[in-house]
C-alpha cells in the first residue's frame, strides 16, 4: 500500500511539475509524508517555478494524488478493500433503523478518494451527502490542530454535541475533538501499533 502511495504521489507530481523526473518526484513525495504528514508539503517551494500559487499547487497535487492512488489500487490491488467491506453494509443497515446519521471528516480528498472508497465498500449511501468532507473542503485545516472542521460536520448533520461519536485512527485528532464539550470518541487503530501523543 505505501509503495503505491509513493507511486501515486510521484505520478501526480510529474503531471503538475513536468520537469521533475520520477526519482526526484518520489523523493519529494517521501519527504512530504515524513516531514509534513501529507502529500504536498515538500513540493511547495516549487510553486513559483510552476507559475502557480502555493494554494493552487497544493490543491492540484492533493486532488491528483488521491485520484491516482485509488486508480492504482483498483489496477494493482483490486482485492484491497475486500476484507474491510466484510459486515459493513449490515452494520450500517442496523444503524439506519435507529436513525443514526453519518458524516465523514477526512484528511483525504473525498471526490478523488473518500467517496470512491465508500462506494466500493458499499456504504456511500449511508452517509449524509453534504456531510462528507475532505481536507480541501475545510481549508486544509488539520483535525489535530483545530476542532472547527468537526464542528462543521456536526452542524451539517444537525446533531447535538452530546450525542455525537467521533471515530478516528489518530489519537492526536481525538485529543483535539475533546475541545467540543460532550463529544464521545472512539480510537480505531486498524491493527497498527497504537500511536501516542508524543
């Protein structure tokens, strides 16, 4: 999976910044992930050379990366989502009878990655359409730095803070969610070693 992430980022970078060769693009992609925990950070100094604002370069790489990653997974690992899909539709069906609303707040691009993944998993129809937001929909604010994106989702769902559950695979993001009084959180580590806040 991580090799495909690097490949998707390199492919996108070479499309947006055509003077980069594959090795240069891949090195910057890895640096982006390692230093900035994103797919674009190390490319920002190249915005002027590309004739783009930093915002436009970030958006182009961000969107292109997620489209490319989904395409590579479909092409090279078509079974990637099979295990994750087991039991999901049934679980969402149970929630439907209880009038549970679902939204998504993701650091990914929802149009290029999130919605296609939810669709492959068979659960996209269970999410409130206007409450499925990616990082580009909330000004690239990181969930671990601000609770505002989460407040936006809660508002879109017309939910009360004290009946909201926020499931997340990052402890840092869960800690910031606690800025919203009454919210309940769940840490989903996806079989990875549990991270810490240090």
